[in-house]
C-alpha cells in the first residue's frame, strides 16, 4: 500500500492504491476545499507534489486550473489517484 506524507503536519497514512488523493487528505483530517464534490470544476483542492510520481495532468484538469487561476505547478487532489508513495503539501495546512 502506498504511503502518503503530508507536510508540514508530518501526518503519514497508508492508503489503498487507486485512492483519490482528495479522499486521502480528508481521511488524514486535513482541511481541503471540495466545493464541486471532486468534479474538477472548482479547482479549490490544489496541492503541491513534493516527492513521488503522479499521472500526467489531463486537459480537463488544466482547464479547471486556468479557469480558476490556480498556479500551474499545483495539481488538483481530486484528479489524482494514488499509485505510489507521495509527499504532498498545501499552503493552507
């Protein structure tokens, strides 16, 4: 099972492969805006991947980020399915 590390809190959690990153964040008890219900619309769940591999950004994610003025170096947690170990941070943690 992949291990997620959330900084700066230092919280670590193991999650099942394929878990949506936004669900893993919520399960870890960290705050995350999800106004659209993980539909890639609001783009409020931007996180920075510090370590680990994630899938390439899909055009729908890029459009949502552009529309909502989310920095390009952030990824939307609702768009990422965990496949391996990750270290993640968000400016509001």
